[in-house]
C-alpha cells in the first residue's frame, strides 16, 4: 500500500514473482478455456522452436495486473495497461513482474511495467496508469 | 514484393463491426476460480472470494480481477456465428467481414492495450462489440509487415463501460 509514502519518478514498486510450469498453466487454461498444445506439451513446444512447453501470453498479462494490484491495494484503480509479447515463459522459469514510476500527477501514476525471465530478459514489457488510494 | 497489402476493400472496411458477444451472467465461482489461477500458488486477495469481507470494502461486494474473461466457456450469443474457417487462418478477420484478405502466411500477437471503466461483478451480463480500428504497414526485417488493430468495447447490463481494449495483429 502506498497511502503513507511519497511516490517518485524512478521508484521501483514491489515485485510479483512466480515460478511457472504446468501447475500454473493448467489452472489458467481451465479458467480461460485455453487448452493449446504449446502450453501443455513439451513436444509441441519444441516443434514451435522452444526448449519446452511455454506459458500463455494472457497469464503474463494477469501477472502484470497482479503486480499493480499488489502495489495499489483494493482501494486503488488500474486505469490503463498495455503490453507486448517479446519472449516465451518456458517451463520452470521464475517470472518476475516489475514496475518503475515514470510520471506522477497527483494520485495518478504512470509506470513502465514488464515481466522478465530468470536471466532478466524481458518477456512482456508495457506501460500502465494507476490511481492510488 | 507488393507495394501494399491493404486493398481498397480492406480500407473501406475500417470502422466496421466484426462481431459481438453476450456473456452468461458472471458467477462468484467464475471470479473465485479466475483469481485462484492467476495468483497460484498463493491465496488471492479476499476481495475476489470472500463475500462477507468484500461487503465491507469500498466495492460493497465481490468484484472480478480487471482482466477476468466472462466469455471463456461459451457465450450466451456470438454474432456472427463461428463459421467453418479456423481462426488460425491469417485471413480470418477479412473473411468474417466478407472482403478478400491479404493472403499473408504468418501472424503474431503484436500486443494489447486496455482502458478500464467499472469493475465486473457477480450477476453481470457483459456485451462485447469488436470493431476493425485500423490497418497500417511498415517495412520490417521480414518484409512488408501489416499491422491490424481491432478494438473491443465491453459494457455491462446497465450500459456502463467495463473496458475498451485494442489488440494489434502483425501479419507478414
């Protein structure tokens, strides 16, 4: 929660981190009806040019929302969010969602947000605007 | 190489409605399961699954995580009805609009952007209207790249805007 702290440009917000694999992806497939071979089967992942099956872009999208919600709390609001999908979240990878403040207008805050792989490589970079409580 | 993949017919289709869907009423268990999946293995915030607690918050009850999809497991109605052409066909969008497509071989998800309005709640019936927003193109490493932006507007049963989102498809 941010109510009592001053938000400054350049500030990094607390990270949201998950070690990912079939337990995460199968649960997401079950709620989003997203049963696609590349997300379930290593052979299908390899056929698509990756070392294993890989997670859904939509789940990266959810992790970016989780990151923002964790920071602003349930009294805050996500106004806008965007992202691009740059690289695959392969099996066993620890995905870290991060955000850095780029502008502050009263209680409205712009951020660069992104998910990254274990080696720090970007998976899904984007931009967000939130309203703090 | 073609100078452009955007035909006059495609250009004339910009702004047209591609389709619309109406959801079944959102249920508490849909929201709870969504939250469990996107926070797994940790317990999601109580706002998404504990009605007694949610009643005491400024939301006055359970709300859905912003990115919740109420259309995942069938919709009450889908227009136009799904045809025989698989969505994997890169010309699927133009086929739906009844215009000849560019016939490009490969397609990628170039990204998405959303602007949120009111939250979704149990009992909500969401209507999603999808429109063709733009075609642009740019010379890239892999040749002439066609960028197609589609816009989705979701409203609830009270006519309030839930979200406006855009998706950019890249074809080459």
